[in-house]
């Protein structure tokens, strides 16, 4: 069985252009997202797991914002409300 395709050069050029466009987009997407966050992703560390420190009471010692302070106050007041009843 023989299939004859008319304008095969033009169709092949369009298919190759689409494949190249998709490949360029797939390669540029991680770089563009990294530039938006001022970080270029390192491909080797995308899926690395965080190793446990062995301390079950590990706490993030970041700076405390006003929102975090208000949430803490709300939690304390809520606890006191339930302990009173």
C-alpha cells in the first residue's frame, strides 16, 4: 500500500517547526519561572528530600510577622475560652 501525500515538504516543515517550538518552550519554561522568582532552578535538586534533623520539636526560627502574632493571640484566647467551660 502506497500513501501519496501532496505538499509533503511544506507539511514536514510545519511539523518540524511545531516540534521545535514546543521543545524551546519546554526548555525555556524553567528558566523563565526562575527569573520571575530571582532564582534559576537547579535541575539536580528539584526532587531532593529534606533530611530529618532528629529533633522532633524542630521549630522554624524565622522573623515573626504581625499576622503570626495576631494568630497566636487568637489561639491563646480560644484555648482559654474552652478551658473555662
